[in-house]
């Protein structure tokens, strides 16, 4: 099942659990008190994954959501997909290093919470940001889509609510976190990818970068190289005149807009490519919207996350999504 688009208008009614505004106020008061004493203490990586029940929901979720997005994983021991999704979410919580908190809720022991969130099947994943609940996705979805959803959630938390996340101290547990540690070196594979690019062997370059990422999914050079090689593969053989005419003739044709955005970016027209896809996301729904959003995120990888044009486009994407 595909992740559902998050919507700030689709707020779950948490009144029966506790008023979100009251929880946020309490959390902000606690943060202010901590700041007067030198700031909040750093937490060990193990504290980024917690078990939550009905009794502790206000304290552990609503109040904490005023400082960090809280991702809720509704699961059960008998649920086979939960056994795949749960460990993946736990690993990502450590990898993201305090940018979100993972709260695991056993639905068998917390039926009231399950009813409050209107859950029909598990695994089901929600988030609470500044006291507001957002549906994220249901079922065991691919890791890449989960990462994209988390990135957008974190961006909204930062841009709209000023959530700074949690300070993490790996030394507090006496060891570095396991996530995102390089398994390299990858010099030979990266050199092979560059040689393939120089020879015009785009398929070979793509495979070489994928070989690196199979061992180290976060390797920055391989991620950038793969995104660029895949873009070149997509635009190879395109007729620019036809692509641009199709996009201009039918603004509602999502495939045509995606192709034109690829061509824009490959030609160095970065802001045109980003603007085209942000506008496509704004005026579409369902699978069409998701296709445009995913391609935009892929194009962000081509340019790099620190580029000001990417940061501006991320903000524009957040505005049209939420």
C-alpha cells in the first residue's frame, strides 16, 4: 500500500486523549526550564525508540511532539508485516539521530488509542507534530518511500513549528550507533562508475553506484552519482522539441511534465525543473501527485541537499503538500 499524503487538515481528534494545545504548552514550559539550566540533556541512541501506552501518551507523545516529531508505529505480536517494518523504523530512528522519535504502540494492549486514530489495519504509522496527528502510511512499504515521508515530516516540523529535535550522545551508551557506518572503501567501484560515464556506458555507471549503495545506502558520492547517471539515462534519446511541446500543450499530463523537468535539469535549468514539478504536485492528486513528488525528490539528489535552490524548492514543496 502506498503512503498516504500527509495533510495538516486531516487532524485526528485527540480530545479524548488530551488537548494538544495544553500538551504543547507544558512541553514548551519544560524546554524553557531546561534552557535556563544549560539546555536539554543529550539522550543515548536507545532513547530514540520508546514503548508507549495509553497512560503515558500525553507525556511521551503529545508533550514530546512540541520539541521533536513523534512517529507512531501501531503494531502487534501476531502481525507478520509489523515484524518487517518495526526493525526498519527503529534503525531509521537511530540513523536520523534525534530528528524524530519513534513511539511503538501495541494495539492489543492499547485498544483505545487504536480507536482514537481510526486504525483499520496494521502496521499503521502516524506522526504527531506540535500536538497534531498526521497519517503517514499503512502496511510494509519500501524503505526509500519511508525515507521520503520522514524527510518531508521533518521539514514541516522545522519550517512550520520550529522543532529542533533531540540532542543525541552515542557515547552515553559506550558505542557508536550502528547506522550509517561505512562498509567501504569504495574507490575501485567509484572509479569504475566514472570510467563508465566517460565511456558513455550509463547502465554500467548506474550499476556501479548501486553496488556501493547496496553496502552503504547513505554514501553521499554514490547517491549523487547514481541520481546523475539515472537522469542522463532518462533524457538520452529524448527529442527536446517534442518533449517541450507535449508539456506545453497539456499541463495536466503528469508524465509530460516529469519528462520536461528531467530535460530542464539536464540542460542546467534547475529552478525551471523544480518549479515545474512543484506546480504539478500542487494541482494533482493521488498517484499522479505521488509520481511528481517522487521525481522531484530524485532531482534534489542530482543537485545535492545543501544547494540553496534545493532548500528553496523543499520549502515550496512542503507548502503545497501540507
